[in-house]
C-alpha cells in the first residue's frame, strides 16, 4: 500500500497522484532518467536532490501511481 493522500485521479489514465515523499526519491530518479535518456544525468535531479525537494516543497509536484508502482512525476 502506497502512503500519502491521493490528490487527483487521472480521468483517462486512472493513475493516482500524490504529492512526492522522500522515500519515493529513487523511483522518481529512475522515472526521470528513463524519460530523458539522452540527457546528461548531471543535468537531471538525483536521489538526494529529490529527497530534499520532496521534504522542503512537497506541494510543488505530483507522483503518479499505477497501483503500488510509481510511473510518473512532475
């Protein structure tokens, strides 16, 4: 079971969106790397930066879940 309040459900996708949490930072990093495969990883957020961002500004983003699997974030 995924922690965190569902703040939106995708009308077409059915994804459950929650505000990011530090414990999801590794999944968020993997999503970003797979979404931008030609980018220099140094130009993208890393796990540690995502942990800080999630702690300091959780309402600034969303993580989309398909069941218990994080599949998107913005």
